[in-house]
């Protein structure tokens, strides 16, 4: 095979891989997974990776979502939430590192939001990364979609969710946002 033919095969393979990649999933994996059971380590690693801490009300959807998140997960007011922002491939993304004390455990969460997205993250990409099909898929075009992986072999004691809420959808009052949310909840041992 000539060098030109090898180069063409390499370039075709690279573009096919790129077409199946998602920078948001890469950003989520980089920021949220290495220290998934440690809130402070997640926050510090994200800052080292270029995420910048912002106020809770930096974006109206962020503020609404964090308010709902606190009400849902923090009845005693003990949670620690740190929102961060980063521009990834021309998209403004928000990351929230969170720690929710529970009765018998500590749940560390990491959430990545793309409020500007009009399409969900392909659950097959998440499934390939976790090497498992989702345990649950809810898909209603008008309402949005959620795919969830619980205790996947790659991430035991964790739940990963890929959520999409369309603009103008009826789920916005329940979620506080429209767009994409990637979330991992890990139970500290």
C-alpha cells in the first residue's frame, strides 16, 4: 500500500472516530471520573483543567437547576455545591461538583450541563465507555430522554445518567433547564 493510500485510510478512520466522539462526554469523563467519590479532589482537578468557579446564579438555568437540586437532595441544608464554567469547542458548559450527606453515607455528585444543546448525547457513546447497555431508558420526544447506568462494572457504586430536556418541553419546570445533563452519583465507602 502506498503512503498516500495509508494516509487516506488513516484520515478516514480518524474522521469516523471523531464523528462518533462527543467533547461534552470527554469533558465529563475528564472532570468527574478520576476523583468521583471525593468532592474536594473533583473540584480542584476541574479547576486545574481550566474550569472556573462561578456564582450559583451565573446562568438563569443553572440557578433554577441548583435550587431544584438542593430541594431534592438536601433537606437538611448540608450539601456543598460548587458550579464551574468552561468553554469546550465553542460551547459554554457548566460543571457542578457536589457533596450530599445522607443518613448512612456520603453521595458525591458531578454534573455537566450544556444548556444550549438541541440534541441529546448519544447513549451508545456512554454505553461504549461504560461497556454496558443502560439499565433504564425513558424516551418521549416532547418530554426528553434519560438513560441510566447503575453499578456498571467500570464504575461500581455509582449511577451515571444522560438526560436531555428539549427547549419548550413540559419537563423544564421539573428539571429547571433545557439541554443536556450528564451526571454521576457515587457513594463513598
